[in-house]
């Protein structure tokens, strides 16, 4: 799951980014409204966290412009305590939810989960393909009942594949979904991670991740 965090307070942005990454979110940070808008029009996000007081282009303007460009991704605005007018305007202007600063990570995660469920109906509970089970909420992967320890990116890739069993994902698509925009990762990085992931999964059963030559990867029993 990928989220855009538009926040100009560096310390807050860093803290939230770390907390979200710990929960397996891929996080892009934009420190001003113009960058946020450009990111949101370029990358597929599952949710957008939008500070209302941003330099260059404020949150309200970013939100309006995204909606007018047909971007329907869930937007959670971050406002200050006395920002009642902002919140009303924000909700009227196309935002889906809001959080009042100071932001508490646990509440933010709960709102994000609710938001991404609303966006695209997907199983909120654990995912299963053949004898592999993945629980997005706890970050636990098992095969045949045995827990498999995965690195963060391996987990993300597996989650992406398992959310759409049988669907083909190109390396570029996996890069877009599992790595932040400023990452230097390329096709070779994806290949390496898939290799590691296979090694760990296949130690507990037959091969599940298929390579479709020159096109990409899919998971199929
Ligand atoms: Ca701000």
C-alpha cells in the first residue's frame, strides 16, 4: 500500500514516514503543495495525507485540483486544532476525512485502513493463495502453518501479488507500487527481491511465483 504524505513540517513528516513504513506502507513525502500535486497525478496511491497549510499551493487547492483532474484517491487532511472552517471547507471540497494535529500514529493508521478499504473493495482480512497466508494487519506470513520471515520489500511485493492472484505485474509496476518515487531501485532490484522471496516461500512448498518471460511476475497456485 502506497501513501503520499504532503507535510511541510520536516520533523512531523519524518516521524509519520517512519511509523507508516514500520506498518509496511510505502511513503512518498512532498514538502509543498506543487510537489504533492505532481506526485499525486503521477503515482498510484492508496491514500493521500494532506496538510492544509502547505507552501506554494495550500491543501485546499491541491485537493480541488486533484478532484477536478479525476483523481478519486482517499484524501485525509491534517489540520490544526482550531481549524474548524478549514475542515468544513476541506470536506466540502472533496476531502474524505480529517485528523487534527497533533497526529497520533495509531489513529492515523486506523483512518488509513478505513480509507483504503473505501477506495477499492479489497479483503481487509488476511490474504490466502494456496497454502500461503498473509495478514496485512500484523505483517505475518505463513506457509503451511509455518511462519516465514520476510524483509519489508519482500512482504510488500508478496502482498501486491497476493491481492490479485493470477494477475501479471511488470517490474515497472512493482517498482511503482513498492518503492518510493525518489528511490534508485530498478528492474534488477525487483529481480533480486523476487529471487529472495521465492527462496523463502519455496522452502515450505512448491513454487508459487511465476515468471512470465519479458513481461513480469504473477502468483498462481
Ligand atoms: Ca503546514
